[in-house]
């Protein structure tokens, strides 16, 4: 979640969250919920939605206004003069793009893609072992992973910064994505293991009887069956890494290899001048995560309700 | 272009290399006698993951504790000096008080608002429900930096006499008051609360989605039974629904609590901790990055670790209980 980072807890799946309705709650004739909202309730919801949307609408409108218009009148004045086309422009986007967003946009992908894809497979192997294999300390190790879910990743930053400096990794994309691979690992293993433990044991047993090795069972059976869980982790990780400021700022910093969050944070710092760049830059930085989020919301929600939390 | 190719190479190399490693290790394990093969294989499967966790979480965490007893450049031991200096400074005390305020306000408000929206939206038709949820959920995809940028344009202040382009001051001056530089007003910690609003705005969607799923999971017969027994809506909510979703309420609360503890971007971007708005994660960054003080930065992180110990304990206990119930 936010960012902020936002933020998902390691808190184990509360039983209530699992979709375990045996019968549809809203069958014909029953309908205890749908449509019975009272007018006060509808108005409260309307007000909340309005309050939630206004800030975003404001920045979108501002980003399409000329610098002069944006600095001399509030964005809401477009409501009274929507047809005054002299106040609109798309130049902000071109300027912001040329002023560095083009560069950091690519950098963000260079960090986010490896940080999202590489941990999936490593975690899937581990989750398989935790679910389907017997070995000493298995449960202890898994409890440690569950505990690590809530540990803020700040705990790792001071020594990692020193370590990276020693091996000349500071300022390289790998410095950031390697760290994210490590930080994302407990959540990845947790989500995948929870999911795999709901797969029918009989399938695995019969594969064993047929003489399939663990490797083969994993690759041919478990991975394809686990795609929804893999997808929900991938979305989480993608949003976190793309939206992260702290780690990118520490390990890559501002400069040639800065990512979008660092560029936008730099623009916010400049008082007033260049504000039209800021609105457009901020929106460019949000386009990718918002698109990913909207397209794959279903998996995201499923991941959330699987009780995912990350420290 | 080179960067994109490099990124793709990193993915191919990372994934391919890992696969090759697994394949080779697996082959080697298969060459062992049957009994040993069974014993070694699980470790082949988990070793890379454990190595990543060890290298990027466990080892640095331990090292952070050690460094917290050393000086700024980690060249000499200073005992507890980092801790006593920090805790003795007025600045840091303000930081701690602010952090406690964030902890006290944000998770509770996020849970309450999320629950309210989930309950109310549940009663709308499915179209209205989806629309309501989407508008509140969307900020989840936006970064802390993006959220801070968005809210900059709400809190922006212009000198008296100029047109206000920040929404809050526009409303405020329309009501006849003088414009206020909101983020600089630390009376009653007003500016801290305004910053909390941003995080709350970003987090309520998460809380709403989880709680809504929990509410929909409450068996309808328990509600029907209560209704037949003559309970009113309020009684049904507090006596029947809430107890059944309590586990989820706690989950959401803990998650938001952890988010608050590590919250960095919003405050960093909006005020960088000035005007008495500093919180622990921003202070950590400034000690480490601005002042280059490894010792103090580590000491701050150790305090953070101590703060999450009860959460970790709860987490583990809860997990054990869930596993036992499986």
C-alpha cells in the first residue's frame, strides 16, 4: 500500500475472508442486501466517493492547463468556463517527458521487471518444498518467514548500502532489484504456499505413483495450477517496486539512473516554477501502475484476501 | 534502449540461471543413493529462497543491531551513545511523539472508514457497489510520491490577496478567513494530521476490500436467525457481523500499522520532516543519507524493530492457531 506505500500483512489468512459461501447470498427472493440502502446511506457514500475522487480529478485537470492558467486560477474554474479552450494544452506532457521523464520511465522498467519476475520462480520452488516435502525444521523455517512478513525493510538498508559500496553495486539497477527480490521473498513464499496447500493432494499423490519426480510434478502440475497465486504476487510486487521511493533513492539516487518516483519527488521540491511539469510528470509516473492495477484487479483482490501483508 | 535490453537480459539471466541451478542441483541429488536423495531434495528446492532472505533480510538486520553501537562511520564502538543522544534530543522526542500520533490515528481511522464503506456499499445494487469501491480503491495503485503530489494541490497556499489555487485555501478564503500555509501550522499538530489524511486517503481502499470480502463471507443464516429473533440492524451489525469478521479487522489494523511505521514518501516529499512533522522513517533516511551517520540510523531502525516485536509475536501465534485449525 502506499505506498506508500502502500501497502499487505503477513497476517495469516483469516478464515472469514475465504470465499466459502455455499449458497449465493443474493438468490432470487432472498436479496437481503442489494438495493436496500437508505437515502442517508446513499448520500454518505456519494460524499465519500466525491471526496476521494476530487484530489485526483484536480491534478488531472491541472495537468492539461497552461502554466499561466494553472497559476492564476484554481482548476475547478474550468467547471464554469469549460469552453475556454485557450486554457487547455498538452504541452505539459511533452515538456515533462523531454525534461527527464522519458529517461526515468525506462529506468523504472529496468528495475521493476527483474524485481517482479525473478523472485516468482525462486519462491515457487520454496513454496513447493514447504507444502509437499518433509524435512527437518520445515515448520520452524516457515514460522520465521511468517514473522519476517511484518518486519519493515528499513532493517536491511544500512548494511546493504555498505555492502553495495564494497562490491561497487551502488548506482546500478541490480542494486535495487536484488534488494527487492530479497524483500519480496517472504511474501511470495507465503502467498504461494498458502495457495498450494489448497490444491488437491490426490493429484500430487497420483503423480508420485506414476513415477513423476518432484521436479517434474512441480513443473508440469503445480506451477500451471498456481497461476492465480503467481499473478497476485506479481501484481503486488510490481506496484511496490514501481512505487517505491526509499530504496530507489538510497541505491540509485537522483541522476542518470533515477526512476520515476525520484524524478517526481524532485519536481515537487521545486516551489512553484515547473509545476505544470510536476502534474504531467506525476501522471506519467502513475499511468503504468494504475493500468496494471485496473487490468489485473481481480488477482490483486484475491491476493489481498489471501491475507498478504508485507513489511 | 540498452537499458531495456539489459533489463531483459537480467530477467532472462536471472530466471534462466536460477532454473539451470535448480536443474543441476536436482540432477546431482538424483545421483545420490535413494535415501540421501529424499533428504537432500527439499533443501535444493528451498536453498535459493533461504539464501535471498538470509542475505537481504537476516544478515543485514543482525548487522544493523551491531552497527547501532558504533559511531557514524562504524569505525569505533560507542556503546549506547547513539541511543542516549537520540532519546535525549528534543528533536527526536518530537519525532517519536509524531510517530505515536500516526500510530494512534491512522490505523484506527482506516479500519473504521473502510468498514463503514464496506457495510454501506454492500447494500447498494451491484453496479453502484462496484463504482463506489473502484473510486475508493484506485489510490492504492498510486505511489506515495504521486499521492503527495496530488495533495500538494489541495494544501497549496498563496499570499493574501492573490487567487488561491489550492482547493483547501480556496474554500477557506471563500468562508471569509485569511489564507493559511497549512503544512506549516503545527498548532495542535495540525500539519501532521493533514499529512495523515493523505495516507488515510491512500489506504482506505485496502481496508474496504478486505472487510467487504469478510462481510460477504458471513453466513446469511446467522443474520436471518438474528432478524427472526427480533434484532434490529444495529444489533445485528455489532453482535452478529462484527464478531465474525473480527479476525479480518485485526489483520487490516496490523497491516496499516506496519505501513505507518515505515511510511516515508508522503512526509519526505511534503515537508521533509520540517515544521515539527518529522516521523521515524524520514528521520532514519536523513540520518543515513543526509548526515551519513550509520550509527544513529541503525539505532533508529533498532527502535523500529523493537516496536514490531509484539506484532511479529502476534503474527506467529495467529498463524499457528490457523494452521492447527486447518
